[in-house]
C-alpha cells in the first residue's frame, strides 16, 4: 500500500517529499488527494481519515546541539579521550578546536562560544563578541523599568458567621492518608476522621480482587510470558513483527481467559465497594444532623500516585466531599 501511494504521489527524485513541494498543489498531489477520497468513499471503515490511510508528515530540519558535555560524550564513546568531565571542561577550547576548524570564523572581535548546532550536513557555529560603548549605553537606557506600585486592594469582607448548629470540618487530602479531617466540636475538643490508603484497599475489595486475579492468571501464565517477550512501543520493525507473531500465537487462550464471567463480576463488585467505602466515610463525617457540615477543602490538585506507590482516587475523594 505504501509503494502504491508513493507511485501516485511521484515526488521529485532528488529532493523527495518536502514541505515546499507539498504546498505547491502539484497535479500529482491533487491526484493523490482524489485517490484518498475514493478510498474513503469506498468504505475503509467508519470514521476513516486521510492520515490513517496514508500518513504524510511535514518534514523539517532537525538540529542537535553540541556543547561541552555533548562533545565530551561523543569523544569518549569514539575512544578519543578518557578524561573526566572536569578535566575536559578545563581544556574545552583546545578540544573544540581539535574537532572543528574554526579559524576562518573568528574574525575581528568575534570569538567561539563553545556551542554548535548541526543537522548532520551543515552546522551553525555560535560566536560572541564584546559590546561596543554605544551598545552598552543603549542597553543601559533600555533596561527594564520597575513596575509601578500596585494599588491597594480593598479588603475582602469578613465571612458570614455560620448558622447556629453548623458544624465545621477541615480536611487535608493526601495519598497515604486519603483524607485527614478534623472537626471542631462545641465543647472545644476536636474529632478526627481519617481514611487511609490501606483501609480503602481493604474495604473496597481491591486486595481480594488482586489475589483472585493472580490465581486466574495462573492458567495462562505460559501464554502471558510469550506475550511479554516483545513490546509494541518500538521503532524497530523486526521487534514489532516479533510482537505481532507472539500475540497471534497466544491470542485465543489469552482472550478466552479474560472473557470469562468471573472477571466482569469481580470488577463490578470492586467498583461498587469502592463507591460504598467513600460514601460510608462521608456519611460518618456528616453524622445524623440534618444540617450538613461546613467542609473546608483546598483547591489544590496532586497526582494520584507516585514512584513505587499504589494509586488512590484523589478526584473521587474530592467529589465525594463536595457532595
């Protein structure tokens, strides 16, 4: 299919497919667009789009930067130096001049700034020079002026006092303690409401579900090992082909295991227990009073998981407390 589309597109032999050539609207490009439209009209799938049939990428130059650290890594991998980075940095000028001929570029007051950009064919050398007295005088005159003083903002009105019998609860969300709430009672004491990650995983049936799922996966442990031998997220075509071959060989037993009724029933049970756990915690904070408590909850957001941590539903906790 790719070869067929390339024959229709017929780009120039020397330059190939370039952004300028694509923007010209050549007859070949118009014929190619008509071909894609015909494929779409023939019913290549619901919602078929042009780039899903034959992608056309906007090509452009990609430059890499060669500074002192990059040059040190390049020369070390090529076996041209064994010096540590600190010693290499002290000799950076000599090392750059040994690798690049810069004598014709440093003319007059200009000197090399130890920075080069290249796309593998051409290179852009960054030079520096000292400012002239006129430029220094102009720079002093165009310095950024300090911002004008801010006008005094009017004070926010004091919040209205809570109605009689209104309970006040302040909450601190987190990942270890999913919610650490403190309620100020009328007698001056405090009452704590804590929902930990361990209790959430236990009451929500997640630990029990994971144990059952591990036992169900034992029936296809060999097939899962074959499926995991290669990864699909790769730029290597042989690696992708090997993954597809392995996936095709274990497709039927894997899906026969995953489509059993026990998996759907277990997930449905866990979903219900997770909601029940949050609702029970919120009802425990509210108590039997008809007037809902005044709940103080920060507007900050944070990630639901961290490195080597079990995830917690931070958004679901915030929504449950806002109800």
